[in-house]
């Protein structure tokens, strides 16, 4: 983990220079065009696109001129455009030189190893011959002699120009928890009693909960989590079992009763479904994770907010909360959003109950005696854990053996393991 000093240094760098860390809520640079080259609309005007993100409404968001900013904690800086046919777009504001997770998608310009040795160019075979070439690894941005991580090392690395030192790791700082913005915060606080044997949630207390509707009537089939105004996180098996056609689904946020239309509800069509490329349902249900790109941005308010995501794992025993509109097994609260508090289990403990099906990419939550669990219809929904005064998505509801049975805890996709994969899409679209 970074020290507090390192975190403060990165935040200061973000504020002082034309680069950003985390989601870029503190970015104050002068980029004023979108990634597609469209000129940004000034935040203080309402044409050609009307909006609520004005300097008056968001006085601390740096909404001066027509510069790219991130007033709503989206995945990176953005702006409304001067094109009446394109409402908004993300911006190519440069990221500060830090990495997420293991640095698999690091694209910075660090070019020295941890001991200060100059890195060897990836397209060179001198002084060290190797097969990590740009041709062999076209997706890993092996440019010049920059530190990269094409093969799953714990952090970025490079071959060195010292004939006696073949390779070393690089000292690229992490930026996973910097500048979280307003994600994971609730205007309406939950109340708990001691979804199966949970309790009906207070309306609006889990504002990142998504109901995923399917078919012409938009019937609820799975849960999901809002992680940005136009991105949703869910489970791959929800789409493998139904359809991967975006037009077949509708995302509903701000819901409390799945059987009716709530006054706080917003619906949004799906533009793209991204199922993890190594998802396998047979046997172990591995890599059970998917992303949904929405056709537009939902309006954030007291009933609609995104949860935080991070690679940092919640510890064993942490009391987390699973939410969903799923089967209640006769315990009441049908149709309403339910919540249940569940302790995180170690994978060793979970394997002792469920066997070798439990992998490092999964996390279990539940009680030895059962009684509390997620169930059918909760799939894809969030398991969130509190940290730093915010709620982080630790798991995506994946599978279980029965519902709330003794020594049969729920199994969730471990979100922290997939941060790089998530950011690969959300930060570049």
C-alpha cells in the first residue's frame, strides 16, 4: 500500500499539473476537446446541450471555461460537446504516472528499473534476447523502453541495459485509491435488522443497485452495480444464459419495487455488453464478470449513485452487505430490494465447505449455520464492504449451493482481481 505521503503527493501532482489520478475529480488541466476531437461546451452555458453541471451547482468541481472535468466521479474527465448530435465525450487528459493493480494496462513513461538501471527497448535484442516484443504482445503497448507488465508479474518491469542484470521490476507508484470522488456515499442511510433472511432495504439506501430487465416487458432477471454514470458491472452468466444482444436488456436504477415503476426510477438502454473473454460456466463458473456500457448517462442524485471499486481487498471477517431483488424463499419482502449483512470468509474456510470449486478469483460470504444468503435473481448484484467512509464493491453475486443452507455460503466474483480488466474498458470508452 502507498503511504499517506505518497497519496498526498499524487493528489498534489494532479492539482498542479495537466494530469490526473484515480477518476480525475481533482483534475484542473486545460484539455478542452474530447477523445474524438470535438470541442467542449463551456460549463456555464446551456447550448447546444442543456445540463445541471454548472459552476453554480458544483462550485468545487473546477467548472471554469470549457475544460474537461469530472464533477460526478465518472471514470475519467469528460465534457459536453459543441456538437448538437453528440451530448458528451470523455477526454484524453493525461494520467499521472502511476499504475492500478499489477500494472497490466500501465501506459506511463517510466523507463528505469527499481535500482535505477535504464530499461532496454522492447524492440531490441541487445544486451538481452527475449520474446516480449511488440509483435508478440501487440495489446501491451511495448513502446520504446517504458516499463510494462505483459506477462502477469506482480508489478511493472523491464529488461535492463546492464548485460549483468537481465531484468528488474520498476518503481511505479500505485494510484488505485487516489481521488475517489463521491462514489460509494449514501444520502439515505441503511437500517439493519438480523435475499433470504435479510430485511427490506430503506428506499434509496443502496443507490448503486441496478435491476437488469430483459425482453419486451423488461422483466427483472439479474442485479448489477452502477460504477459510473454510464457503466454497470454484473455477472457474465446473466448474459450467457439469456443473450449478449444489448437491445435485449434495460438497466433500471433508483428502484425499490421491481414490480412497479418507482418515482425515483431511471431506465437506460444498453449500448454494449462486454463478457470477460475467459468466462467459463461449466465446472467452476470462472471469470463470472461482465460490463455494460449504457447509451447515455444516468442522472446522479440521492437515489442514484455509483459504488467505488478498488483492488484493495476487504479483510477476512469484514461485515459486508449483499443486496438484490431475488428469491426470498418465503421470508417476505417479495418484489422489494432486500439487504443482508454477511461476513467475508477466507478461501481456505470456504474450500473446506464447498471444495476445490473455489478459486482465488472468488470470495465467499456467509455463516456456518446458514440462514442468510443471496439467491436466484440476485445474480450480478453487489456485495459491498465499507471502507474509508465509503462503500466498495468487493464481489459480484455469482453462484451458490442452495440458498442460506448451513456451510453453503454465497460465492462472489472477487472484483479486486479484475480492476485492470474493468479499467481497460471504462477508462478508454
